[in-house]
């Protein structure tokens, strides 16, 4: 049984599209018996979902909840939340401290055009964290973001002191 070249899920020979990610399967060789190697990526979104999101941001596409791209994006976001749930079950693991220890707080103060790829990733992570909280507040009609931002600033200060010592 062949595997989808995009997500690695098993597909049947009679399928024209992958049931998991919507990838066209016409290019899969019949002799392919092993799943493709996993592609290392920076985040949890596949290139297909990143492309879809970029098209939405650039106004090249409208949000279509019935599209295959939206379905894949939904699955990837659900998988990311499941991963965070697993992390939350690890006793004494402070996710924010973990993130702050691997981030460069100096990157948050420089212009994006001057950042290297690691600094840009750290900047995106900080922006993403903040916007995730904003989406949470907007969805549930809460005001968690402001309180969290204050706590995050204190944490970044502590992490910076620990890294300096």
C-alpha cells in the first residue's frame, strides 16, 4: 500500500487524493512501499498550510471552511493543541520558562529586517504567543492577555538574569 508524499499517511491505490491532507496522489509510484522520511520543519504547520495562511494574509484567497486546505490546517492546529496538552501533563515543566530559555530577548528589540533566521523565529514566537492569547480572549470574551503579558515580561527579565549569570 503506498503512502502520501505530503503527510506520510497510508493511501489505497484507488484513491486520487490523500484522505488526511488532500494531496493529489497521481504522482505516487506504485512500487513505493515505505513512507517518505519526515521533513524537519520549524513549526507545526505543513508547507501546504503555511501557503494557505499566507494566501489568506495576502488577500489572494478567502477563508473557505469547506476546502481541503482549511481541513488540513484544522487538523494541524488540533494536533498542536494535543502536543501542548501532553507538555502540560509533565509535572514541573514551565512552558514559558522553557521557551524563554531558548529565545533571545534581544531579538525582540531590533528591526525585523536586521534579524537573522533564529532571531526572526524568536520574534515570531513572541508575536504568536501574544496573538494566540488575543484570539483566546476574543473567542471566550475574557481579558487574560493583559495579565499574561505582565507575567511574561517578568519571566523574560528573570530568564535574562539567569542566562547572564
